[in-house]
C-alpha cells in the first residue's frame, strides 16, 4: 500500500498560527501549502484510481488532543469537505471504548473494543487518525474492492456469480420517509472497467437484520443470498489480498469508501487513562465518482463531485453545512 511519511511537513507548526474557535471556522481559515498540495495530489490519485487506501505516517506524535484535532481538520482541507457522522451533528467522532453505551453505534462496534466485521462507510472518504494506540490487537484489515470482486468471480460457482449481480436489502435504520419500506435495495458491487468508476457497498449487519425480519419474505433467493454473504466474508479474510494496518500514534489511514472495504480486530487497552483513541472524519469531495441511483437514500445526491453522504439531523442542516464547507 502507498505509505507516505509526513514528519518533514511539520503539521504542528503549519497549524500553530491558525486560530481555533470551532471546527468550521478553523477549516475555513486553513490556507493550503503548495508543497503539501503536490503530495496530496499523488495521494488523491491512489485513493481514486489505485487501491483506494493510503497510510500517512507521523502526522502528529504529541499528547495535546486539541492540536491533534486541528491537524486532522487541516488535512481534511486537502482531501475534502467534512460531513456529519451522527444525527446529533458531529464532524469529528472519537473511535474509542465507552462504557454503558446502548445505542446503535455500540452494536456496530466503534464505541467498543470488539472486532468490527468488514464493511464500507456511508461517505466518500473516511480518515482514521491514531492519537493513542491499543496495547494489543486493533489491526485494521483493508481490501481493495476490485481485487475482492475479481477474487469472488474466480472462486464462486456460476449460480453464486448470478446472485452476486442481484440486489440485497439494506436496513434504513429508522430513516423512513413517505411510507417507505424499512429497507432499500442495492447491489454489493457495481463493477466497471476501471477503478476510477467502480463502486462497492457492504454492511452485512444491515443486510442480516432485514433478511431475519418478518417483514422481509417472499424472496426465493434468500438462502442463496446468505450463502453468498458467507462466501464474501471468507474471501475478505483471505490474506492474499489487502493489507493489515496496525495504526501507530500519529498515523492517518485514508480510505475511499467506494473502492475499499475495511474491518477491525478486537483489541485490549493499556489502562483506562491511556485507552486506544482514534479521531475519525468523513468527507465528501469534488473529485468523487458518480454513484448508482440505488444509493439515493443514503447519499441524497449521487452526482459526481456532490456534497453528499454522512448522517444528519435533517436536510436543512445538511444544506447549511454544504454552503459552509463546499460553498455550494
Ligand atoms: Fe468503518
């Protein structure tokens, strides 16, 4: 995988002179450095036309969380426009273990130390920035979606390849408007000739919850669909494709959600005072690809280069922040 050492850019110094009042104000105040623009163009190309994931090393190795936040926002300015990750409007989420969290995110796992099954995120790009590493475990396995798709074509029998072209039901998780069904239908892969236009979409937890529900019936392919999902799970875990990334303090892993899948191992912490902490941002960006119409429900705007994706309190909040971040 493409790994770039950012130590010589001294991001701490570059961000020192920018006043921090809030996330949006800081993002708007950032001026881009020519040297960094050149490096980020190569990274952008790898994200859109290459493997779809890049590791930046040594972005910040200090212990000041506010400085780390500033550096992450600074990097966002080079790679896209932040989108909200929760219905409470949050542009930077903490991926860390939290006690007594019973909401849906805890079930998915990013607020726990549990392993997280492989999936794509509901955004164009996802950045994970390691502020504190785990004591053991927590390896992120990331796989290029084109390689995964080609591996499946080689491994599956003709019938399962046919099922691979079918649509699967994805849980809307309560985001239901105008008497819609509690799920939307989408394919797991939308293959094309080039990585630049390929699209993948997968959150097994969201599919299983619908396949198991009483409302979802009369699908004669259901058993074959489950067999295919198991085959995809096992192909993803094979070590002949993808990379195992142990995030060290100061590392940023940037992933294109349409061109890569990722999963995380369970982990153990050093102590309560020094637990694993990743900062996460989700981005839309101006070089993004056109998405299938089937994604309208989750991305709202499927056009290339749109401000899209994320999880929002409501559409007026999304529209307001589109103007703030993307000037649209
Ligand atoms: Fe994720």
